């Protein structure tokens, strides 16, 4: 897994590349929580190049969503491959997050 970060119109965009599994979920969670550390942070997790996410990765997103609520921030997800979207749909996570077709539309939806 590799994660890059950039700011687009005041919205933090994290691009996850590769696999998020139990072996690197701790690193993923640390990056998410660090990104949500400021009050009112708006965050997009761009999954265009994500090939796999395990239940450990889903848990990391849940922790980040809780941090976002606490800090009056927002998280949106974007550009999921069909097999990743299926994981979110089956697990019920689709109802917990705004999911957009691409990072640009997610940034716009968060007011960026």
C-alpha cells in the first residue's frame, strides 16, 4: 500500500494505491486519523488505484469517520472499483459514507 496526500480547494485528498489488509491497516489508520486531526477537516479517500480492502481496512475507515464526527469534519470516498464497491455494499458500509464516482466530484460535494 502507498498513500499520497494533496490539498484540493481546501479538501485533503488521500490516494490509496495497492492493497489495504491486516498487514498495513495500522499505517492506513494512522494516516487517516492524522488527516482528521484538525477541526472541520474535509477528507476524500480516492480509491481509484486500490486493488483490495480487508475488514481491517474497513475498520480503519470507521475509526476515521468517528474522528470526523467528533471534529465536525467530513469524509467522502471516491472511484471504487466494482469489486471494492461490492465489499462496501455487502458489509453495509455504503450507507455510512458518501461515495462518488471520482475524486473531483467528491471534492466538490465536500465544498471544495
